[in-house]
C-alpha cells in the first residue's frame, strides 16, 4: 500500500472517530504528498515520499520554535502534535551508535584524515542515513571524528 493510501485510510478512521486534531494533521500531510505528486505529474517513489515528509517535519520543528520564541505556547503545541503524527510515517531513526558506525565506515572508505574531507564524508554518510538521522547531528559527529 502506498503512503498516500495509508494516510487516506487513517484519515478516514480519524474522521469516523471524530478526532479533529488527528484529522487535521493527517490532512496537512496528505496535502503535501498530493501536491508533490501533482507537481511531478506521476506517483512518488519511496525516496520522494520520504523527502516530502522530511520537509514537512522541518517546517513543523521550525514553526514550533518560532511560536515558542513569540510566546505562543498553544500554537507551538499544535505544531508538535502534527510533528508526532508525521513521524508515525517516517522510518525508525538511527541510534547515535549506529550513526557513528556508519561515519567510521565512510571515513575509512574515502580515506578522510582531516576536517577538509568533511564534505566527502558527509555526502557518503547522508546518502546512507537519509531520513533516519538529523543532518545537523550527523554533521556534529563527523566534525568530532575528523578533528
């Protein structure tokens, strides 16, 4: 079953359960996926679906931070609820140990010896962890390993 079909099914269940918050969150996710599908004029691949979900996750995190900074706690909580629903459809995140293992493998593959090799290391690592780890956290770990 495609991700869009799965979300449509859960949206129907949320409507039947009269769960307005979940219904709204699922609708936002579904609309983002449908917009991407329409833009490409074809069905989305798994990677493309994941990219849409990552983009939406980033938007929710940034919006929650902005609302908090502006003293609007209720809106920040709404964004975080949408984020929780969104993350149900994302792959299981990697642990820090798993990320470090991947980083070590890539460092040895590309023969990285200093911080100047960070770009090559990051390219190899991000390809392997796409969607399952935060880029800034990965970047910090790579910096520590290459320093």
